[in-house]
C-alpha cells in the first residue's frame, strides 16, 4: 500500500459541494491499495502513519507522532498514486488494486488508524472529491509497505 502524507493545519474533503470530512491540525493521508496488497499491509501502513514522527516537540524538532500530538487524520482514497509514468505521456494504473479490494483495504486502513487513537475523517471511495488543505511546514512524506506476499 502507498500513502502520501501531508502535515496540515486543516483539511477537508467535499463531494458535490458538500463537506463530508474535515479536520484541524493533523495529517491528510492520500491512500492507494496496490495489486497484491492484503489486510495486514493496510494495518501495517496505518500503524506506521500513527507513529510517524513529523510533529514538533517542545524544542521545535520533528519528534512527535500523530498519536502524541493529539492531531486528527483525514483519509482520502487516491488510486492515482499507483500511476506508472515510465512510458509515454498517459499514466497507467494497472498496478492499482481492483476497485472492490481497493475499497476494502482503504476502509480497513481508516478503521485501523482510528482504533489506534486519533480522530479519523474520510472521503468517499470512488467519488469525485474536492480536497482542500493547508500544508503545515510544508511537510509531505511518501509511505509505502510492500505486499505481505512479496
């Protein structure tokens, strides 16, 4: 599984002009299930995000995790993170999980992250979404776990 993590002061996601998820300080997590990913991979990626030390401590060092900061997470499905741009000008998405598996793993990722403690808001899988954010730092981190079967 892959995720693009952005530390934010606030973020929201809307569908058809209606905000369906919004957070204050925390992280925006754009999440993509890849072909071959498992439930264990979704849980491992969620645990990694929860413990990723990207928040400032009292000394101003990035030494605190989402779990330590009291921040929230906005989790948005983003199959385009599977883009293969190695040939031509049109990205290919054949490495993305099929929609049914992608939905299952995205939802499991969000549930598992919430079970670890932070408040979690989500987008709507497969919907055309408008995402707004104020990137804090900016801090943007690429996270990836290899499929358990690999």
